[in-house]
């Protein structure tokens, strides 16, 4: 499908154009540096139009009318000149409900679009967007999340108005998914205001607390929640890191046996660590009452042994990077892992609980001892 996107180089436009291209559509990208002749030709051949272009930070109030109303009227006239009914998505704003220069201009553009649809039968879908956040939004412009993501990730202060009301936020990818759905399904249009869902209502303090927790997560290795608003905000925060700040150091615990390094920690889902063992070295020889683990040998070769506490049967698994398999470590089984061969082993380990020094749930017992006592 051939799709015209106005405002293609803006925050929403850049993301949407990428989504459209990935879906196999041919995209005409109109922006300030495009010519009127190009716009006319693109309208003439387009199967669908997504109208994102607009003004939200003008030098004078009159620019609101020119950028948001007059350009919309011009676009509608070009559709009429093309002599075709071309479905149109228009991105308005919840500010259209308010009595300010920007809101009045967006409301006027909505009215022009609805009037044109009533007159011609041209399908239109008018979305009043909540405060949009996500990757590629310009900081220090008109998005508090973009500004705060940049500031927190760059060790700059943020100012929190604790008396400010909660704000409705919507994630950029949810907008793109909804617009692609409309383009694909083209449901029956109506002269109703639409909204992109899901959206989240958050106070500025809640947003600030989350962003600061994301920054601290590199130190305490806590993994931010990967669901809902928090998941989307964390993805957004990462997009504001400097290119040389993507990596961060860990704190390996090194001794003559090798090393043990924690990678990720979660209160809900335990922790992930990596174990490096030198040849001939055995680690473990302990069991847990409740905690369970998973081992995955990534390189080298290891012998993993189990014995159910109170019995003498020893179970043995040989694991290597050449034959990837996960070994479950159940509670009540004393277990050990021995590196064999001539090279170090590297094992990814997951534990169902964080280590608590006050309640370690780690009882030492050699895997081979009970077997020897019973023989």
C-alpha cells in the first residue's frame, strides 16, 4: 500500500514511517523540506494518508493557525482535487479539549476534517493523543519524559512539581500499532474522537522515582519491571544513553577456583549470575531447602552431580558448550559442578531467590560423603 505521512521527520513520524516500511508499505515522507509539487503528487497516488504535521512550539500564536489549521485545509483540498476518497488518520491532541492557542488550533483542524468527511464521505479517523513518550523524542522541547530521561541518564538535575496533576501518557509503539491496525482493517469511519489505548496516568513523582531507579539498577543489578508503563519507560530511558554508556561494569568475586559474578537481580524472579571455573575445580557441595536453580554450561565442559539428601545415589550429568542443555537444581539435593578438560568453563546460573545473608538457605554437604558412609 502507498501511504503518505505528513510530519514524517517528527518524533511520531520517524517511528511510524519505520513501522510502515517494516510492514511492507511504500511510504511518502512529507515534511518542511518537501515541495508542494511533491505533496500534490503523493496525495494523487496514495492509498492512505496519516496527517501528523503540525506546530506546537511557535514563535507567535498565529503560527498555530497556519501550521495546524491552514495546512490541514490545504491537504484536504489536494485530496478533493485528486478526485478520490483517501482514508485519513489525523493526530490531534487532548489539548483540543482546552482553551489555549494550541488546543484551539487542533480543535479547528479537527472540525475542518470532520466537515470535509461529512461533505464528501471521505473516511477519517481523528485521534486525540495523550502525552506521547518513547525513543527519539527531543528532550527540552515539549515532553517531560524525554527531558527527564535525558537529564537523569546524563547526571543532570530534574525539577519536580509535586502539586502538578497526574498526566496521561501513551507509548509511541502503541500509537504505531493502532495506526497500522486502522490502515490494515479500515473499519467503518465515524465522526467521533478516538484515543489510542492503553494509556497510563502517572504523577511526576512516580515518573521521577522510576527513572532514578533505572539509573541505580546498574549499581544494585536490580532489573526494572518488564510490564506495562514501567517496561515502556525503561525502554525509553535506555534510548537516551550516550553511545559510550551502553556498557557497565560488574563486580566479579574472584578466587583461585575461578570467579562468580551476579548479572541481574529481581525480587519477583530471582537472580542471574555467571560462574567461571578453572580446570579440575569443584564448586558447590551444598543444598537448598526451598531455593532452586538452573545451570547452563556455555563453554568448556562440566560434570554436575546430585544426591538427594539422606540417600546415597549420585546422579551425574556431563554438560558442555557444544551440547547446550539446562540442568535444573531442585531443593533437597546436594549438588556440585566440576570443570573438566583443559580450559575454563563458563556457566550461566539462575537462582529462584536473591541471596539473603540473614537466611542464606545454603547447607553444605559433600555430594560424595553420604555415598561413602553407606558403602
